C-alpha cells in the first residue's frame, strides 16, 4: 500500500479514537506513524501534537451540539492544558528520543491499567 494511503488511514484511526473517547487520537497515531508508515520517531510525536487541535475542535463541536459539553467545567483543564502544552513544547526538543519513547509508553501503560480497573 502507498505511504500516502497509510498516512491517511492512520489519520482516520486517530480521528475515530478522538471522536469516540474525547481525546487520545495521538496515542494511536504515534505507533501507527512510527511502525506502519515509517515516520521518524521525533517527527511522529510532533505530528501527533499538530493533529490534536483540529481533532479536538471537531470533537468538541460535536459534543457541544449534542449538549454533552460543559464549557465551564472544561475551562480549568483548558487553562492547565495550555500551560502544560507550552512547557512540553519547550522541553520536547531537549529530551532524547529514547526518553520520549519511555515516557510515552509509561503513559500508555498507566492509561490502560486505569481503564481496566
């Protein structure tokens, strides 16, 4: 299969996960871009971050239209997320790829265990 189609299908998977669960599309995209599409690791992480905004805006719009979104309750998370994104973006270029991989894996494991329990 052509790499462009693999990238598109990876995007579809990330978008579906984001739409179904209200986030997490990047958690699927990193392994897909890395393993299935052959994207360099640091770029795969960065590309996933770039994809988060449009996916989340679209999902939030759909949730808001269905009255499932409480903007007042979401505001503190948004403010904290903006600050965390700023700090994370600054630190990203300084962290070795092997540690990015380990941190990412730790979050994946933590999330998986939390959802199972």
